[in-house]
């Protein structure tokens, strides 16, 4: 499995607690912050839940 870069592009204000926790679990706190993860099914599922708040690119 390859690596992916996840960037937070929108705020978590006025989002559900579940979405806020998902962003935190991905390691994203501030807008513009980038984290690199393995493209596992768990991580891809988390990204799918907050896809409107993040951008994803292959590393």
C-alpha cells in the first residue's frame, strides 16, 4: 500500500463531534496542516467521512 498526504483545507467549526474526532485521529488540527499516512482501509474510511474538509494526494 502506498502513502498519501492529507491536508486540512476547511475548518471543523459547526461540524459534528464525530467529524472533529476523525480529523484529530488523522493528526490534523490547523488548516493547511499536512500529514502523511499509509493508504490502509482504516485511513481511507476516515478520509471518506471528512472528505469535504480535507484534500488528498499520493505521496
